[in-house]
C-alpha cells in the first residue's frame, strides 16, 4: 500500500459518513451524524456506545462475534462492563475521588444520564462490586474526561 494512502487516524472525517469535518464542526456533532446517530435516536440505548466501533485506540474493542437479537441485552451488558473496566479508557482515583472517563462519556453524557441520572451511577451499574460500592459511598466523585486517541488501533 502506498504511504500516501495509508490511514493513520480515525478522526479525519465524520464517523460513518466519510464526509470531512466542516469548519467549526465538533467531533461530537460529527459522531451524531453517522450511523450511531440513527441508532441513538431510534432505540435510546446508552450501551450502544460500547458496541459501535470506529477502530481507534480509544474506541471500544471489536467483539469476536456478531450481535444477535436473542442475546443482545447480555452482549451489550458485557460490552459495557468490558469497556468500563479497561484502565486505558476509564479509571477511578479513590484518593482524589475522581473518575477519569473516556471522552465517549462526555460526548454522549445525556444518553448515559437519561438511563441512570448521573455518570457515576451509570458507571457503578456496570462496574466491579468494589468500584460500585466506592462510587455509592460518600459524595459524588469529581469527573475528568480523558483525551481521545484517534490513531488506529494496532498501528
């Protein structure tokens, strides 16, 4: 493959549309325009963000099997748990009481909060028991959103 055609990043155009970013267009609005926007609008299912994969390093991992209607709920729950448990994408600093989350949680915050009222509550629903207990105790944690790595996964 020619070097000039080699793709090094998933962030150079509207996800799923192939259209380039318009001047002043945010990644968030671009992602809303792609196929995920249709799924979000029609189904109101926040776990979809862990099933739609763009192949960048910060994206959820691609499943080794197809999503199937009969077991979709279990597959989406598994995808949410796996993504939330990945310390390269999300982590909790107990000492500073800070949740450091993927930018996906910032871009689509309304989706997660619609189902669980707060981001920490959503995270707790799909976390290991120890983290869920830590998030439930005391005051709400501070939230920070990690930079998104658009470079190709595996590059």
